[in-house]
């Protein structure tokens, strides 16, 4: 189901995905990385429960319900590895996933900007989130997920500024691209690139994805494989 559509999306790149194209070999490296059996390692409700920082880490941040867990599931090709739910704010831990051969963690982060949660809880979560993003030595890149229908919002700006200050490399990934038209997607990609140009730690390319239809997922896999290779792993 997923392959022909990915191929279609790749043919349309870069204008459809908003990112520079990858070679067949790079796409293949990404595919291989994600055919490994990804497993849940640990859920950390606070900073003292993080696993040891002994390998490169890639984290997925974004507002509640933006599609973090769904995108991780699409990347690993497992429907239920990261929980995806309709209930915003349910993922309340930093969830770590790993594979046996390549030493790497993928981290599903608790969502930010969940207005309906109790204030004290939101405050405590923000503290964990900020502490993790600013202090994690092995964080190779943070993918900041942005809903393609809405673009960058004020709540996202807070995180982008934090990542700039902490000099953590990050890249915007648009989610739910299947929910808007091609022209609307091109517009939001362009707007996001303009907004990111003001952020020193932001990677200039934007990747548009659909966890639902698979579009852009192979590009994200290739980007992660490239990051790991450049980190010498
Ligand atoms: N149409 C569509 N829906 C999506 C996509 N990604 C996530 N969703 C839906 O958005 C909701 C929130 O997704 P989830 O992954 O739990 O978001 P999280 O809170 O950021 O982890 C769920 O109902 C998903 O099915 C996508 O690419 N396309
Ligand atoms: Mg989630």
C-alpha cells in the first residue's frame, strides 16, 4: 500500500516534500534502518528516569495531537509501537525506542500546548520538556512536528526559541499533509521555511509527511539515516 505512494511523493519532490531530494541509495539506507525491529525501551516521566545518554538520540516534539506517535509508528512500520490516540495529552512520558544493531534512540515526547490539562501539571511537564531539550548531550536532532493545516503557532515558537538558545539542531516536519490540497501544502511549506529562516538552530529544509498515507515517510527515514551516518554510527 505504502510503497507506490511514497514513490509518487518522491517523484514529486522537492516541491511536494519541501526538502532536497535523496539518492536511491540514501532512501534505501533509510528503509533498511527502519526494517530493524524497533522496541520500546523506557518511558521517563521526569529527568531522573532518562536512560543513560550513551548513544545518539532523535526526538519528536510538537503540540498535543499533532501526530508524533502516528509518525513514529509510520517510520517503524508498526501500528502500535508508539501509542497514537484521539485523546490529546495522553502521552505523558518521554518514550524511548531503540534497535539492536544501530545504536540510536528515537524519543516520542509529551505534547505541549495542551490547554485542558490542570495548570500545575502543564507547568511540571513544561519543566521536564525544557530540561530534556536543553540538557540532553546526545540529542542529535529534534524534529518539531507542525500540523500542515495550521503552520507554526505561538506555542511552537516557544519551543523553537528554547532550541535556538540551547543550540540544539532541529528541523520542522509537517504532519497530516493528506488533509490539505497540494497547493495549500506548497504554501505552508514556503511559509514555514520563511518563519524558520529567523531561527539560527533550525535546519532550512522542511519535510512534509502523512502518517496516514505514507507520503514523505521515506524522506524522513533517509534524513535520519543520513544523520546517523554523519554522527559516525
Ligand atoms: N489524516 C491524518 N491523521 C493523522 C495523521 N497523523 C496523525 N493523525 C491523527 O491525529 C490524531 C493524533 O495523533 P497522535 O499521533 O496521537 O498525536 P500526538 O499526540 O502528537 O502523539 C490521531 O487521531 C491520528 O490518527 C496523518 O498523517 N493524517
Ligand atoms: Mg502521542
